[in-house]
């Protein structure tokens, strides 16, 4: 990364790094390390994930003082979900700055949800090491927490669809739902996953999504709707 490119990215991030190599490392995927015998962003991503969890938990406790621990846990899961982090990384245009190996370049790594989310968390870790918790918290508040809360505040404490299905089954003394990957199609950077949800020997529903998690959530919605319309015998 040139000095000009680094300066432009730091302006977008809202943080000037005292140690410039920290930003380079945060943007380095392991595929680049393997082809260049250098370092990658996995340790920074590990640290950034923990900082994110702490800062987001504190934010929820202050914002929703009436919530119990159950609601706080569900709210935290949504607030720092892969989708929220991916959206933040897209807003910051991190994809164009990733350092990837040839294989990831060829398979669309700059648009991969997991790579972008990991890079975002690595930047959180890098800012924490560079300037402390307050700087990392400020970055998170500005780039992720405020936008995510604005988008999800009305239903942040509600369980996700898989949890809702499981709660419905438990209330009726039924066993847990099982999610089975039925098929996956498409290239690595644009796969479609088909998932079925089963209750014992009965398939309740099936659906598709761009990730297994997305497909499972969609299948859970259909399964719960089917059960409510015609609940099976216990």
C-alpha cells in the first residue's frame, strides 16, 4: 500500500495509525502470507472480535437498561452478526484494500463476506493495539454500532427464526430440529446453499440462500409456518 493509499484509507476509517504496518497486517489475508512468506491478519481478527464483543455489550447495556441477560444476548448476536460486520466493511470499501493471494483474487475474494468481516475485525484489533480501547470503541460506534442499531432497534431483542422454531418445539415437548445441507451450487465466491429442516423422520421445509446460515433461517421460517398451520402429533 502506498502512502497516498494509506492516507486515503485512514481518512475513511477515521484513525491515523502510529504504526503503519499494523494497518497493512490487518488487511493481509492468509493466502497472501502463504505466497509472500509474511504475516496475516488472523491474530488481529481474533483480538478485534473480543474488543467488538466488549464494546457492543457495553453499548447495549447502556441503551437498553430494562433488558435482562437473555434479551441482551439475543441483541448482541444480531448487533455483531456477520451481516452487520459485512455491511460495515462494505461501507468502508475494505475489499479494494485487501492483500490477497492469487487464488483468492481469481475466486472473487474481495467480495467474500467472511474475508471482509475478518478484515474489519482485524482493523478493530489493530486500532486497539495502536491507540487503546477508547479509539477502538469510537471506530466501532461510528462505523458499525450506530448504523446497526438504527437498522435493527425495533426487533433487536427478538430471537432469530431458528431460535423461534426451537422454542416452539420445546414448548410442545418435541425434539430439536435438524438442519441438513441438501445441495450447494455455483462458484466458490457465489454459492447457493439448499438446506432442509427435519423433525425426526419428517422433513418440515426446505429453502435456499447465499450462505448456509441464510438458508437455515429461511427454512426455519417455512417450517414454523407449516407447524403452526398443521402441527404434527407429539
